[in-house]
């Protein structure tokens, strides 16, 4: 079998020609082609969703005019698609981890989802040529909003979000006295 490259590009598709029957061939991707990771796929989808949001905004916004206030508007817009029950302060189940009955409180985006989304969008912004110091996803207002959402959701569910502390590596205990090899 002969390997015939369509171009000098290492990411191109190559054709394998069967010498026994030159009329049959098959194509295979060259080994330099990689499948994007789950994170990369999600980041691309998030970036496209934000771009669509900017295009549908009235008046339409360009990315260069986007600021932290627009990002907050986008996050509030996403709340309508949330799946996490967040109890209002007037709800009798406010502060309970496992409410005993259904209630009319709204479904919202979970804090962890919003935090991860902002992280992916911050990275995508810089990958698309944005300057880190002008990144609207890293604006102080966005960080404060995420903190407020985290704190409110923690109170509403009766759960505290504590920073995870790094565990110190356990020291190996000396062998017990009297143990010989």
C-alpha cells in the first residue's frame, strides 16, 4: 500500500492506495490531527453562546464594547435555564438542605456552573485576541456577583462553601518497636 498525502500540511487527510487494485483507496486522518478535549468543546460552545447573545442584544454589541455589566446581564439571562432550586428568603424551606415538600421558588443556575462558565469565557476571550487587562469576564463586578450568588445559594440551601484546604502529606510512621525484618 502507498500513502499519498494530499498536501504538505501535516493536519491534512491522507489517502491509502491499494497496489493490488489502484481503483480502491481509503482515507485516514494523519496522526497530527487531535480531537479537542471536553473542556475545549465546552469552551467553544460557551464562547459561541456569548457571541450569539451579543449579536441578539439590542442594540447589537461588539466584543470590543463589551464590559462587566454586559457579562452580568448575560449571567442573569442564563438564570432562566437553570436547574437548581434556590429558595427565596420568604420560603419556609429557606436554609434547609433537603426540603420536605415542593415549593414555588425559582430554578436558577448553580454557582459552580456560573463560576466554571466564567473561567472558560475568560480563557476563550484571551485566545481570541483579547488583552488580559481588558477581559470583561475578569471584571471586579463579575467576581463580586459570583461571590454574592455563592453566598446566597449557600444560605438558601443551608450549605456553606468553605475553601478547600490543602492537606499536608501524611508523614510515614516509624515502624513499631520490636519489629524486625
